[in-house]
């Protein structure tokens, strides 16, 4: 729910509130891998939109690492280990 709210805040131009909310999701020990994956991706998008390019790739790389832990990615790799 926090990620959706951050997305809506960003859409309204409330970038600082959205970034704060997403950073809280990332830092919260109860957030799962999927939540953190989505929060990093959304934060990267917002940072790009606000011109904070030096921080974008950090969050894209973190989301990429988390994506390999998501069940749907693992399932696809198991079904098709060659990737094609």
C-alpha cells in the first residue's frame, strides 16, 4: 500500500514525500523481497524524474538483485534454465 501511495504522490509532484515513503519501505525489517524490489524500482524512477541521476543506478541494481529472489523469476528459470 505504501508503494502505491508513493506512486500517487509522485504523480502529484510530491516527490519528497514519495521518496521518504519508499525509503521507509526499503528500511523496514518487515518488508519482503517483492516489496523492496518494487520500492527500489519506483524510487529509481522518481530519482530519474527529479534529476538525481547519481542515485538512480544504485536502486536499479538493488532491484535487479532482489528480482532473482522473487518466486515468479525463480519458477521461470526452473522451467527454462537456458533462458530462451
